C-alpha cells in the first residue's frame, strides 16, 4: 500500500483545511496517510513514506513563519534523493509578490535535497472554496498517479 506523510503549518486554519482535503482524497484513493502539524513533525519522517506532502503558509511579506523555520532549515540538511513530493498552500493575494512564497521556498528546498516533484505546486487564495477543493483533489490525484506510474 502506498503511504503519504502530510505536514502542514496553519495560523488561520486555511492550510489545515487544505491538508485535510489532501488527506481525505489520499485515503479515498487507498493511500495510507499520516498528517501532522509542523510543530510536532520531524523532517526525517518523510523518508519513511512513499510520498511527502508539505502545506506551509507565508507570514507577513513572505517570511517563513516562526514555527516553520527550524523545520525548513532541518529539511535542507537531509538527503531525500528520489523522494516523491508535492507542495500546496493557502495565502492571500493581497501580498502580491509575496503570495504563497513559502510554497515556492519549500518546493525549492525539496528539489535541492534530491526530491522528485510529483505535481506542480498549488497555491490557494485564502480558505478553499468549491473550485479550490476540486483543484486540491486533482492535485492529489496527480501526485498519487505520478508515484504509482514510477514505482509499480
């Protein structure tokens, strides 16, 4: 059975909702999941799963939130060569150039440590609406299909 680790950071609850939608879709597809808040997660856990999913938020003008700093720095210190990953997150388009920039930061970090991106990073404005939920489910399907196409 395919397994997935989902780590999220959420201040407003929007990213926890995004992570929950991903988690539910994965389970619907027969994937065994483990979802945790970034504060209670260890980057080394990703290596124990087939798929790594990250759902971060950007703080202020695009900074990493305090609770994500250590996790991000620790991520850059490990080797996840060949690890299938994807990143999604919610932000506020009000911040223009800084909109969901942490999604980009984590995507670059995973690529730098050898990760294999399974789907284009997904950015959602504020809380997921019906269209966003559809996009999150399609994103999740792409991730699982990519993994299965390359590991069966």
